């Protein structure tokens, strides 16, 4: 592939920048504060699921309470009507006996329903306490996350500055680079993790010799404005002057 000496030097510098950017990015992810944030994020997801479950259960209990309260209200209203009829002596003696029997049944029914209501209210109280507990945990988690973020930001200050500088420098270099050359470089990076290396004499700069005699011959016969794609290493090779 054709590439001017300036383009070749730019390509090698991009490789250096990419290597350093990868190192800086890795250091950010290995910092204890980053790991703490990752753990807190996992705990947050767990708490959100727990909060959703508690909230749904609380809503179900409240609906159950409303149904029972409505039932009590209907019984009470019926008791008042029938009690008034009994007090007024409305109807025959047989009717009054029937009314009294119905009142007795309603009293028994109301007692049972009110007992149900007490049990539901106890569950509602427990559910409310559970909701408060989850909210307190969420608030505590948010405070821990804020503290971890502050620690991470302080610890990563110099790293972030260097990372920003390297990324800006890379952007400037690739903006002026031949599109086909850059595409080939990035293709190599994806395949092997390495986009380009420099060769000087019969040595790969900074690497153990991993090339066949055939490839060394191909490299040694390169023109000044050529770069070589190594099948052995799946990356581009730039030949430097001896």
C-alpha cells in the first residue's frame, strides 16, 4: 500500500497514541473507586427491583383495604336502615323477627370483616416500614455513589487530562491521514489488536522477531512510499531507515 513518509510517521504515532489511550482507559477501570461505582451500580439495580416489588405489594394491600372498607360501609349502611325499621316497629311480628335475624347476621359479618381489616392494616403498616427501609437504603446508596464519584474524579484528574490530550492529538492526526490507509490500520487493530509496527533492519521495533524469511524479504524490498501488510502478524509494517 502506498503511503508517504509523513503518513507513515503519522501512522506510527497514531499507534503509540492508541496504545497509551488503551493503557489510560484500563487504568481508569482498575481504580478502586471505579470498581466501587460498578458495585454500587449493581446494588442500585437490585434495590430498584426490590423497591418495585415492595411498592407493588403495598399498592395491592391498599386496594385490598379499600375493598374491605367499602364492604364495612355497605354493612353499616344496611344496619342503620334495618335498625331504624326495627326501632320503628315497621312490619308484622314475623317481619320484625326477620329484621332482627338479619341484623344479627350483619353484626357477625361486620365483626369478621373488621377483623380482616385489622389484619390488612397490620400488613399495610409492615409494608410501609419496608418501603421506608428501601427508601433509606436508596438514599444511603446515592450518598455512597456521590462520594465514590468525587473520589474517582479526584484520583483520575491527571489521567483524564492526559487521556483528553492523547485523544485530541489522535483526532488531529487521523483528520489529515489518507482514508484508505486509516481504514486498513483500523481493520488490523480489530483483527489482531495491533495496527502497525516499525521494522528496522531485521528487527521489529519493541517486539520479538515474528516474521518469516519471505516477509522479511518483502519488507526489505519496499519502496520508501510503501507500507507492508504482514500475513503472519495481521498488521501493517513500516520500514525505517537503518
